[in-house]
């Protein structure tokens, strides 16, 4: 009888440089970095990233050291090159903003600029696809809670 051991490929590494040196990556792979001080968006502490093959880049999923912000998620279908949010993000602070296809593959990263409630894609090429984005609100003070800011 053969025993098959499943390996998701998800890893834990010490630094952001160690994460960047991982050669074998796959779409959706997650890496937890124990000391992510080299990431300006983290500052210090632990962080988890997810790999996007389509964009050839790591996306921040959560971190342990973050200003006390509350993250809200919205998924919206793109119409005429834009989406309208259900809520106006406080101070127009959008954490991340990506276009995903029906298989949840990231196709495009959007500059998360918000005007009133509208996030512009600046092209109609992705009409019908979904824009997945997180926006934040709250007070900027020190915290040690894990903040989930990107799991769609």
C-alpha cells in the first residue's frame, strides 16, 4: 500500500529576502515571514504573503504588527471600466485592489484610487470580471493583532 503525503507548498521563512529567494512558486502559494521588517507595509513582526503567477508578485495577506484598522472586503463586477463601492472608504484608504477571473486567478492589480464611491479601472477590457478589494478604516495606533487584509 502506498501512502501519499500532500504538500501544499506553503512555507515559513525568516525574512522577506528568504521569501524572495524561493524558486519553486505556484499560484496561491502562501509564505509566512517571521521577521518582515524589510516590507515597508509591515514595519516589523510576522506577515503572510500569497503568490500571484499572473502578476509575478507577492500580495500581503495578514500581518501581526499593524495600525488598528478594520478591513472591509467587497467583490464587485466591473461595468464600463469601474465599480461602485457599497461604502466610501474612510480617507479613501484602499488596501489592495485586484481583478480576478472566474477561477479566482489574479489578472490585474489596480491602483486603488477612490473618488466618492467609484474605483476606476481605466479600461473596459475587464468588464464582466470581478474587482476584489479591501478598504480600511479606524485609528492609527499600535496593535499586535493579526489583521486579515487580503484573503478573498
